[in-house]
């Protein structure tokens, strides 16, 4: 027993690496409630004996359960990602985020670190380390980002436990887990959305006849069909992948419905509740009808195909074009997610059969399983006295409000 003890800077530590398969390592011998290792040798011996007993019990349990395999966190994380991709339940974008988080985790613990030796205490230390890392805005990572990084780690250990590489998932025993701050959604007022749609309609752009996949030339500039895309985002509240993956078959101008469903361009939606139908409001119907009729010979598959790759390629991002729209409208940085929030904030203030629309109807329309998130972020907008039957953002409704910016756009 005493051979496991060693002293450093007048304090006592234990070398328990021969129990690495069940979490043993070089450990600090500190009494309960203390922040540092003890200086008392007798206390150290008592703490060591208790810890060895605990590890031997874990080892016996591991033997009974057949948990006798060892693997480094780096190699297991790589295999875990491959298996997640092959299982077909995760979207490419989600897998990319998981890979980013796991790479950061592997870098922290070390690629060869035995997976079973990572303890809850160490995971807690990693969480605190994460919360101090810089973000791209000059601050530190938010609680939400840290929590999003913790989820892939928990999923990794869940697989490792099921395959006999560890006895427990150390993330489940964390006493304090990162808790994202509660906040209302960022959204624009209806007059701002109307201005953005008008800015997209009047924004100059280079029409690209063919992309790289067709042997055509590529011109830097705005996405050629940014106007109908912005209008669809604003008047449906679709998520980014849902919007960019829309096909012509998903748009029914006779029933005035958009069908959000898996297709060859995006085989997976965000959740099982994402499959749904969304109304096509009169303003959007006019815009889409004109767009589809004008481009009938070019559109084949996707409603908003990429102009930079093959004819049927799915767009990756339109952020640059959106920022040009936002700048033209005098609003600034513009993202599809805020169009979604703006749609929901307007939709909760509409009528349904002459009565205020229910939050459940809105939730299902935007792909949520329940009303909790809608109520939390948009509940303060429900109590309004003036309601409309449709969602629309027409410029003539806000002429006095936007006259100056319209003049700037025209100059």
C-alpha cells in the first residue's frame, strides 16, 4: 500500500495507474471539503486505503460484467463518428458539429488517454475550462455552447459503456451542468421584414447562366434568386436546411401548401416532428408563382438550386447575399434564423377561424413537438388586441415607416 504513496511539495499523492481500466490514475489525496492534498501522512494512508477499496470493487464489477477492454479516447471518438454516420440518424451538419466538439475534447484529454480512466471530476474540470475559452466575439464561450459540447461527450460514453469499454458515463454524475440562459428570440418587426423583402427584390445581382458543374463561368456577387428565397424564408418560418432543400414537388400552389419532408437532397430533417405542411400565404404565392413560371425551363429538382456548382446542387450558404440585403435595407447583418423567429412572432398574433391561433398550432406548423419553446420565447406577444387572418409583410402597409430607406435604396 505504501508503495503507491508519494510526496510532492509537502503534500501526499497516490499512484493508482494500475487501476486505469476503472478510472485509477495519479491522484490527489485530499480530505472531504479540502481543496488541496493533505500534509498528514496518516490521513493520506487512510484516504489511499479507501480509494483502493473503491477501485477494487469497480474492478470486480467490471470483471463480472465483462468490461475488460481498453481504448484511447481519440481512436474511439473516430470510430464513434463513423458509426453515427453509418446509422443514418444524424444530418451531415449535425455530424460536423459533433466532430468539432469531440476533436476539442480529444485535444484536452489527450488522444491516447484510456477512455475508462476519465472521471466525473475530470469532466467537471473540462466543463470549467470550456467556459473560459474565447469565442469569436471577444468574450468567452456561453453556457449554451458548453452544454452543446457536453452532449457529444455523453453520447460517446453511452456507446463505450454499451460496448464494455467503461462501467459508467462520467457526464451523468455531474452535479452542476452548464445551463443555457433563458432568453427571448431575436426577431424583426413586420415593417423591417417588409423592407428586407423589398431590398432583396431590388438588389442588383449577376445572373449566372451556368455554374462550374455546367462548364459556365462563376461571377462573385449576390445569389441570383435571393428575392424569392428571402420571401419564402420570411413567410414560412422554415429552418435553413428545410428551406434550401425544398424541391418543386414540395410546393403545391393549388393547395397553397408547402410540404416539409425528407428528400434526396436532405434525407434527414431535424426531428421526427419536422415533417409537416406549411401554408402558402397570398403574398408568397404571388412571388413563387412568378418565379417558377419565369424559370420553369431551368428549375429541375430544387426550388432554389446552387448557381455555383451543378445545376441540381443544394446551396450551402447564402450569408453573403443576405448581408447585402440587410445592408441595403439599413438593418445590417441578416440570417435565415431571424426570418424564422420573425415569422413565428407574427404568426402567434394571427387568427384561426376567427379566434386567436393556439400556440400548439403554431408549434406544429414550425416543426416543434410542443408549445414550451413557443410559449417561453414568444408568449409575451400573444396578448394583442389587433390580429390579422394572414401573415404578410407588404411594403404598402408600412409606407410611412420605410419611406426614407426606400428612397436610399432607389438612389
